[in-house]
């Protein structure tokens, strides 16, 4: 069942989303070669908890051990922070974070270049970020979930990269994952109709090579089957009469 939010609930989510946006901006600034992914996790948890009423959504969600997911190079999503996992120059790292504030979740992700990266990797980041922007622009009342997917798909397919289909965006609010699913592909005017009060996480995951995915033996980390690099950008967005309201900006 889809849980529509009142204006008051959306304002609460926007407050939590500001904390999340600031967390993501802080982590983007802190990423550097030589640091472990565990350090990023610790920074995120400390920063989120420094805001009264805010906690990291991911900690314990479905049993996940960290406050952030950190996924490097061919890892698509759900990488587990680790003291043994150290960033190298030339890596790309996706950081996915959630904040629970006053009973409501928000969800955001970004992908960062560690030092100088190959041109193809930089293009992957640019395309994925542009695909997210296109998806957000399509999140209009009276459009459908398929319009968001179609807008994302158009940007990604024009680039020659591929969209991950095994993982999708989602409704979000009191529960971290709510209905509807929000695929990063689709056809205009298909799927759930977008109405004011709907709050969704839009999150394109884009691979340099093929779309295939595989889950590692740790049962969390999802990687590309062909070993190609993958990027992930995400915002939580409210559908409003005035258009899409991005809730997870700093
Ligand atoms: Mg996320
Ligand atoms: Mg999400």
C-alpha cells in the first residue's frame, strides 16, 4: 500500500533530509586515498548522531552492520565498511546513506572520484548524475513511475552505458522501503501514477559494461558480473503540486 504524506510529514522529512544532505556533502569532502571505508562509516555515524533526533537508518536495517554502504569500482551497492578496505587513487566510491529523523527516513547516495580517475570513470559519474536529474525532473504530478524510468533510461542508453535492472528505487517514509518500486527504466505513462504526497527515492545505478549483477559471498555486496565499474546517485523526492521537491540537499 502506498503511504501518502501530509505537508507536515514532508516538512519533517525535509528536515531529516537536510541533515542527510549535509552528511553526504561532508563525506564527499573527506574522501581521499589511504583512508579506510570504516573511517567514512564512523564519520557519518558521528555526524548524523550530532543532530538531536537523527539516527543512521542503515545501522541494523535487515541486519546491515554499518551506517553507510560503501561500494568501490565494480561494486554497485551494499558494500560493508571495513578497516581493511583502503581507498586508492583512481578508485570510484559510491556512498549510500540514510537518516531517520522524528520517525521518518530519507535516503541519498553519491559517487566520488578518489584523486584522478580514468576519463571513462568520470564520464560514468557525469552520466549517472545527469540521469538522476532527468528522473527527478519527470517526478511530476499526473506523470507515472514509468516516466521517471524512461527519463533515466534515455540519458543512460544515449551514453552507451547500461542501467542496473535488478535493483530499483522505492517509496520511503515511516518505513525505509515503501511502495511503489521505482525502476530506472520504463515506458512513459506506465506504472503507478504520481500524486502529491508521494515520497520516493530515485536512484539510478549505471554500469560501464553490461547490466548483470551478482551478490558476493558476504551476502551484501552487489557487484557487476563483468567486473566493469558502476556508479550510483540518489535523492529522496516528494511529489508536490508545485513539482518535484528534492528533500536530501544540504
Ligand atoms: Mg540509498
Ligand atoms: Mg534507496
